C-alpha cells in the first residue's frame, strides 16, 4: 500500500524526471496495468522516465533506449531491441 501511495504522489507532482525502481514487479495485475499506463502517459507528456527493472517485456514496452548494467558497471547502451538481444545472449551463454 505504501508503494502505491508513493507512486501516486510522484505522479501528482508532475516531475521532469521520474525514477521508477522495480515498481511494476509488485502489486496485482490491475496495479501493474495502471502503473504502466501512467508511465506511458508521462513519457508522451515529455517526462523523462528512468526505469530500473529485470522485466524484459516491460522494458521493451516502455523504453526506447536501454542501459544494461552488471554489478554496477555499464555493459551496453543503445536501442532497446539491440540491448535486450545482447542481454539474452549473454544470459543464455552463462546458463550453458
């Protein structure tokens, strides 16, 4: 409940930059849907959104560019599709 309240307050303030750390990984499906919709609206209104997430589908849905970090270091930055493809390849190689 505290997370929902915090997110609602952040959206009401209408910040120039919105930092979202794993928000969409919590809550029920309806909260996740409403949160994603609110983020889309902010992006289209010109707000810069920094989304920290492990959810590849959500990243692909919300992001144009991606910074992939591993243990606090930048691995790759660029177009969403390219970075996610490289990430998936690296994760797949580690699991062999």
